[in-house]
């Protein structure tokens, strides 16, 4: 097996990206099968070395400058991927959810630092009086991840139909495993509770609230979380292996939407990043909260990471959102000044580290070690 390392990617990375096609002007949006810059040498080298099927998109100031769809959305049907193919974006959903919560704070419906039992009085009193939305959105609540342990013990719990209230009662009532804000625990239970809070203050199912507050105002028509979208023929099928093709099963439960249930396209993600980080979709105060690192050891802010990357000798801050689930992998890296965006969507189960390294190379970047 060939292992493609970051050192290989970086050879001539910045120069290659500034070649003829890498930053060609794109005066209109990307359509269903448009391809820009199909001869990018970094992409060419990567797809020769890795079993990568997916979409690669680069952008400047929110406009696509390089787009390429590689491989198959459905191997058995020999259906090629397209630039507008939807993929599961997994934990990038957390970032969109955090934006929705911040918008609700702007409306006066939520408080980032209020105890969660203000909104969920039925939650157990000891954790409910200490845990805040800030803790939930930064995965530092201390509420244990009973979802994973219970599903592992009894798989039927995952396929059972549950309301949000039932899911919170089933999975989110464990005794705290550390004081809120003191550690990091990437637990889905945090995000089940967020679903419950959003539903409590809006009076709507979470997906409808997300649609009304964030997705429709941003015109993200290709970003959805329902099971019908997951099963749609246009959506990329997730694979564990390409040859022979071995599918993975991807199921959605509504109470998991906030933490990892959404599907989207590269174009929708680029539009969202530019609007949220650079075009005032949220207030300056909300943007400060969204990009403030809450857990230093993980570079984790609210719903995603903020990374320092070095490009051509200069250090730049990036919003760095990643997703990993059932054969899908995704990266959304956006320089906070809007200068550069990289989006990778994959349906062949690559490691997240490999995806991150690929994204760094496309940016001509290296990660600055944490202080």
C-alpha cells in the first residue's frame, strides 16, 4: 500500500496552486457538472495515491476557483460524482447548529451562559444547574456519552423511534464525569440536549427551526438532515472499500441532527462559510463567540475548531470544521479573513488525518503547533 505523506503534498504546493488553473476566475456559481482546474497537480497526485472519491473545491472570498468531482457517487450503478452531489457532513452539522444557537441568542431566546435547566426543567437538577449552552457547544459539559455505550450494548435502541424528550431521558441523564468546562469529551449527548433546548424555545422540531433560522436565510437549499435525503439517488453512497465495493449503512435519527445529521454540497458549505465568517450573517459579538477557543488542548471553539496555519511565512486563523461518519469524511477550512477556503467531501472512508493533510497541502499551509 502507498502511504501519501504531508511532505509529498507540500512539494511545490504554493507554486502549484498559483498555476494556470488553480485560481482561475469564476464569474458564476458552480453548476451540476462544472469542473475548474482539472489538472491541479496536488489533486492529481493525491487521487493516484489514495482511494479517494469525492469533491474538491477551493475558493477565494466565497467564490469557487477550483472544483473537481472525482470517482463515483454509486459504484454499482456506475454513477459519477458531480460538483453538486450531496454528502453527509457529519460534525460540520455542529457548526451550523452553533450558528443557529447564536442567532437565537441574538433574538433574546437563549443565553450562552445560563444553566440548561432554565430551558429543560425536567433535566436532572445537579447537572442541569451547572451545565450551560457554552459547555454543550464546546463538548465540555461533563455529561457522559451514554448514547455510545447504550447503543453498543443494545443496537435496537438506535433503530427505535424516539422523540427528543425520550432520547434525552434515555441517553443524557448520567452523572457528571468531570466539572463542566474542565475537560473535553466529544459526546453526542451534548448535542441531543442542544436539540431539546432549541425545540423548547422555538416550539418547533429542530430541523424546522434550523431551516427557518439559518438554512433558508443563507439559501442553503441542498443542506438537509432527513432520512429521505440520505436515501435519495442523488446523494453519494458511503463505501468502506472501492474494489470490491463494500457499502456502509448510513441511518439518521432526528434527535441526532444537531451533532452530525446533515447532508450538504460543496457549494452550500462555501456559501455558508463566507456569509457566517465574513458577511455579517451573525453579529460581531456572535462571531467572536463562535471563533473563541473554549478548549485550548483541542483548539475547539463552539461547534468546531479554530486553527493557526502558516502560509508563505505568514500565520492565519482558520475556522476548521471536519466530519466523520459511516464512510463519509469532510473538511471545511475557511480563513477567517475570507481569503481562502478549502472544502473536501469524501465517500470512501479515508482517515480524517489524511483528509486534513490533503486540505493543508491544497492551501500550501502547515499547522502552527499550539503554544
